[in-house]
C-alpha cells in the first residue's frame, strides 16, 4: 500500500514536468518568434525580401526560350509591380572553366612571387634560369587570356540561352508584391510557375536548381530511404570493423602494432578501448554522411539542406544511441519487436530504461564532456585542413585563415539527444539531472565562445531551426510519458497508467496548437509587415535602391566577370556550409 | 508445384488490377479536373469569385467595433482593389423574430383565405362570424406591424454593432485580388485576419460563423471523437435493441403483435427478419446522425459539412459492415486484435475474406438492390414529410412541392463500400463482379433519374467530392493488396507475398503524386485564370456590375427587409442540405 501511494508522487512529478515543460516550450516559442520578427525587421533590406524563385517555367514555343515567357507572364499579371528577372543556367562547363582560370591565375602569381624572391636572394647568378621562368609565366598568361576569352564568349546571352533551366529569380518593386507572388498559385496547373520566397543569395544551392521540381519528391524519397537504411543497418559495418580491428588480428596484419606491447599497460587499454573508438569514429562520420545525402535531396537553399541533415542525424542518434543502448540488441530487432507487439512498447521501455540509468550518467559524463572539449579543439577540421594543405602543397592556402560556419547538423542532434535522455530519466532517475546541468553549462560556455570567435556567418535563417528543436523536445516529453505508462503498469498501478494517457493526448494537442499558432511565422512573410516596411522605405525614398540591388544579388556566381587578381578567392571560406 | 504456378497468375491479376485501377483513377481525376475548370469558367460571375471571408477580426479600440477595422485594414493594404465589406452579426434573437413574423403573416393569410372561401360558400349567413374573424385578422395584423417595427429597429446599424461577430465578407473589384487575398497570410499573427475564399452565398452555414476560428479545431476533435465512439461501439445499442425486439418478448409487452400468428408463415418471417430489420434501421439512421454531428464541427460551408459527414459515414461502413462481416466479432475486438498483432493483419484478413465471398454476393444482391429501389421511392422522406404535415396541420405546406437536395452523405458511402467490396474480391472471388456490374448499372439508371427529376440543386461544389471518392477507391486497392499479401503468405508463397509490398508502396506513391498534381485545382483559384476572366469582363464592361452584385449577395438572411407576402417562403426547400 505504501509503494502505491508513493507512485502517485511519481505521477504528480510526471504531470508537473510535462506541463512545466510545455509551458517553457510555449514561452520559448513565443520568445523566438518575437526575436525572429525583430531580426527580419533588421534585415528588411535584404534582396530576398523582394525576390521570388519561380520554378517549372514553360517553354515559349515562339522563341524557343523561357526567359521571354517569364517576362511576359509577370509583366502581364503583376503589371505595376514587376521589376526584373534573372534566369538560371546550367553552367557546369562554365564553372569548370572559371575554376581552371582561377587556379591558373594563382599559379602565375606563385611563379612571379618565387622569381621575385629568388631575384632578391641571388641578384647576379642564374639570370638564365630567371629568364626561363619569365618565359614560362608569359606562356601561362597567354593560356589564361585564351581561357578568359572563352569564358566571355560563353557568358554572352546567345550561348547561355541554350543552357537555360526552367528556373528564374523574379524581383518585384515592393516586398508586399513579392510576398503575394510567393504565396499565390500562379497557374491553374499546380506544377507550372511554382513560386516561393527566394532564399538569401549566399544561401542558394545553385547545384540543386538544376533538379526539376517534379522529380524533387523522388529525390527526397530516395534520401529518406537511404538514411533509414543507414540508421537501421548502422550496426552491421560497425561490428564488422570491430571484428577486424581486434588487437590480435592487427598484430598479424600490421606488425609495427607490436610496439604497443613494449609500453606496459597500453596493451590492455588498446584492447579495451579499440571497439569503442571504432564506434565513436563511425558516429563522428555519420553527420557528414547525412549532410552529403541531404545535399542531393534537391533543396534550393543550403540552410534547408543543413536542417534536413540535422533531422536525419537526430533520428539516427535516437535510434542508434538511445534505443540501442536502452534495449541492448540491434535496432532492426527492436523495430521488429515494436511492430509485432506494439502494446508491449511501454512496458519494454520501462524495464530497459530503469536498468540503464547508470550507463547514461557515464554517457553524459564521458561523451558529452569530451564532445565539448573536442569541439573547442576542432580536431576534425584541423586534421582535414592539414591533410588538404599537405596534399595540394599550395603554400598560399595555408597562410589564409580557415574559417568555417557552425555545423548545426553535427551539434544540435547531440545536444537534443542529451535533452531527450534527461527528459526520459527526469522521473525515473532524477540523479542524472545534476550531471546534465553541468553538461549544459559547459556547453553554453563552449558555444558562446565558438559562435562569437570561431565561426563565420554564411547565411541567416532567423531561427528556422527552432521549430525542429521544439519538435525534438516534445518527442522527449512523449517518450517520457510512454515510459511512465509502462512503469506504472509494471508497478501494478493501472490507474496511474491509464491517467497518463490523457496527459499524452494533451501533449499531442499542445503540439498541434503550437503548429497552428507559431509555425506560419516561420513559413510566410505576412502582407501587413511587408506593406509597412515598403511604406517606410517609400517615405525615405530608398525603395528603388533596394529592389535594384536585389536583382544584381541573384546573379549566378559563374556569370560574374572573371577577375585576374585571384588572390581574393582563397580568403573566402572553403567549406562554407 | 502446380498450385504454386497458378498463384503467380493471381499475382499477375493483382498487378494488372492495381495498375489498371490506378490508370483509370488518374484518367478520371484528369477528366474531373477539366470539367471542374469548365464549370468554374461557366460560373465565373458568381459572387464567391469576388469575395473573401475574413475571420478573427480584431476589435478596434478607438471605436469599440470591428467594422471600422475591416474597412481600414483592407483599404490600406488593397488600396485600388478593395470594394466593400459585409459584417456578420449574431442574429439569434432577430432570427427568432423573423420566424415569428413569417408564421404570423401566414396565419393572417390563412384566415383571410378561409373567410373568403366561407363568404363565397354562404354569402348570406353568419355575417357576424365573418366580422368576428375580420376583427381577429386586424388584431393579428397589428401584432405583425409591431413585430416588423421591432425587427426594423433591431436591423438598424447601432443595434447590430453590439452583436458584431469577428467575421466579415470582403468584396474586391476583381477576381484576381480576391484570389490574392484568400491565399495570403495577412497579419504576422497567424490567428488574426484569417482569410479564405468565401463559399457560395446559398452554401454558407450562418450558424457556424458564430464559432470562433480558434476553437474550431476543438469542435472538430470533439466531433471526431464522438464519431469514432459511435463507429466502435455501434454494435452495443444494436444488440441491445435486438435483444428486446424478439418476437416472444414483443408478444408479452405488446399483445396486438399476436395478430401475426393468425397469418400462417408470417410468424417465422418476423422472427427471422426482425434482428436484421433492427440492424438496417440503425444503419439507415447513422448517416443522419453523422450529418447532425458534422453540423457542429464549425465548417463555414454546408457543402463541407456534407463532405465531412460523407467521410465519417464511409469509415463507419467500412468498420461496421465490411470488417464486422468479414472478421465476425465486434469492431472493438477486431481493432484490439489488429493493434496487438499488426503483423497478423494480412493473414487474418486473407482467411476471413475468402470465407465470406458468398455473404457479400448476398449483401450486394439484397442490400444494394433494395437500397436503390428504396431510393426511387424515397420512403424516409415521404414518411418524414407526412409526419411533419400531420403534426403542424399546416395545410398550405402540404400543397407546396417538397424538394430536397441529393443527400450525398447517405449515398456516396454506400456506393463506395460496394466498390471496396468489389475491389477486395476482384482477385479472390471474381464471381462477385457480375453482380456488382448489375448493381452499378441499376445505380446509374436510378441516379440519372433522381438527379434530373427529383432533386433541387442547393449549392454547387464543382466536383469537390471527387478527391474523397478517389481516396476511398485507393483505400480499396490498398486493402486488396494487403489481403493478397496475407493470402500468398497462407498459400506458402512468400516470394509473391514479398513482391506485393513494392506494389503497395507504388500505390501509396501514386496517391502522393495525385495529391501534388491535382489537389491544388480543388483548393485554390489560380491567379492566371482569375486575371483572364477579369480582363474579359473588363473589355465587356460588366466587371463593375458583378462586384456590386457580389456584396449584396452576402447579406445575412435575417438582415433582409421583412416581406409581408410570406407566400414565397414555403416554396423554398425546407431541408436544403
């Protein structure tokens, strides 16, 4: 009887945590929405406010081109407000040429620099050698000029028209008209003249614009299938490599590994930690693999690719770290078990979760804390950069500062996984929470530093990640409630078990409400805001300047005039996503 | 080995039926889309093309009213194209008064008519009685005048403003601007100034406009829960009534029933058919119950209420006629069984479906054919009308033609259920199909007659039902495939069973494609079509006439000037949904 009564305390805690969690989520959603609005207000002059991306432009039969179609359609249907357009072209060959030109220009500069250095070193000797170099430079310069000429030829209108894609950026004379054009169905055929608000110019994924809008769903489905397969069958390559990478086998195949035996104690450490290191290595690689997959999913913006990768990595971690650790066994078995006995999910979870509390304390302490310290050191990027500079032997590049943007897809899922673990154990094993607080405090300190000092901003989403994080936290709350339903059932407390079900339903309803209340802020640009900004700009007389700016911002990078002073190119971030 | 090979023929048939079914569905969707576009083109002058319904209008703090807010907002953001607006008021009391006035006016007319008739019959006698009647008429007329005065008072602006609802119909000077306003997010707060294209004036559900937009999801959830409970627990009242309505018990409680024994043979018929009649009676009542529920779900249009009811009735029938007949047992047991052993669904279905082929032949023959003959006779409506006229004793009403609109929610689900039965048995027991063909031919003949001669059009949805019917047929195909997966499994043919899964997936993908390709035609009015119609009208100079017409069409019925000649009122359909 005593146990019974104490279990109601657990139920009260569960209710309190659920409702307080939802309250905090609501407040945070509200706060982030307000911040997003403010940030959008600050960035109101950005070209993407005036521009719409149009896909699936039909071919004009008369001119056998698409650009006249765009001009005709928009000047007809938006007569007073349409400003201009920028077609997108398939510039594979041109991109290649521009790349060649740049590397050639860099080579010439290198040669010149070395010859000047050598000249200053030994002014008298080897005049002949220097002359030979000069003639080589002259040869390369001739080649460069030929290339530039070819690029100029390809960049002219007639040549480009052959490579037209059915995609264009259309600029309007006001923000409100861009908002109208983006949200409206233009043509009665829903797969023609598909419009949406254009992403920021620096955020555009030019490669994906080549993918036809009609096959994008297929690409997405393919990526989803591959990502699911990777998630479900992840254990197979890991165990295979773990089987190979045993110390005994390593000794046979790679005799220098014997050296480990010479140092006392190292042997046991290697044997003990090697499988774990292999697993960690695989998990470290997964976000990059997911990101590579997300890149082929046909998103028009790089930010959307990253969000997609972030999503896939989170579900990967929930499956392969949380469920595999909790339920001990391969994910495939777990899923099969869940599908064949869905009623048993809560009780299975409850039994397993209570047994694994200690494991997760260790997990948070080791993986979490080591993760943050590694983040500060950025070993992966360091090694990658060193490797790159060693391979290319391009000394100029080593000198340039390497600056990357924050890899959200690698960081958010791991932090959200910790939130999930904390949520699930909040009622079952609250002793885990202090460790988690230390983890989050450390994370806060580390990331404040990283964001302020280490990373460059390559695009601005204005809080587009929050709805996803909100979703992950809500998933954590739901998982906690399902676990507790099982636990109350195990402890022979069916009344509490049944009373948790309305709690679960109210959590789901809260999610629906949040979607209705806040999600449109993150998807649409409302007419009222757009019109107010337009009005203000018109009063100041700067509206014209802004929309003229906008159309220039959406010029594809390979159509920009080629610059011979290629030194700028290396200072931009190399991996800018 | 022979059996094995023949099973591949079944698999080939399954593939053929699935793909040919999908092909026909695609063609039909295309055909109906084209017809919808044509019909919309024919109805291009309808007021709903120019009008948008706005909900959640905020209160203007200065004037403590909402109408000034509407005018201000739309004249600011649509300066050249906004025409006018019509607020919606909470007119409960006014409606009641108008109703009283009408019945009073009818009473007066009745009295006059009878007095005239009596006068002509007996011109000389009972002058006194006639005078008495005339004084009574004068009294009633005075009362009527008082009522009309009161109504006029209530209809004036000041009184109405107190009863303002946050809903308005806003009319634009062109179709394209109405389309823009309907599809755009007006305010950054997604729950303010919510706009959608207005339904036809005669299609508006004025009662539901009183429901706040924010609580509509709750109403919907409530209706969904009640409808699910009715579906799942439908068997309980039926078996209860069947238990009571046994002939032996009836004899005790209602001795006149003994008369049945006097006619030889009738006794056994009554005992045998009574439970079946009870079940049929309950099933006959269900569509009306569902329709009553759909009416409180907060849809702004009556057509949407009917579609909702149609949906709920279809799932009710699938649960309570198909699954209960096939799996013999209560629906609750079946659902419980399916949830606890989801892997066993295909094999369970396969065993049960093959066993019940004869039953469904009988079902199609009896219920289907009797259903159509009953439809021609319309016994329900006849009885309802007779009852009504008997109760009210209103002789005028009996004279008026009673004309109802086609009760889609009662007919479509039953026909779709037959399609589902035919689909599921197409491979397993093809002998059922000829009966089904007879059924559909008869249905075609009956409904051509009914639609042309019996029913009045009360609103025009332009094919809005088709996406739902498409969905039901696709569900039938999927159910057939699941059954066949089970059947191949039972016949120890796992290869065929596994090969059916890609077929199932491709069916699901086909559904997604259809949604993407055709569904927008049914939800949005595209800018291009709207602009073309506008242009044409402007050339003819009739655009102004149409939009001026539009705002008058959306005047709430209780705000129309009260007419004393109430004779018109009875000729409009009474139950017009």
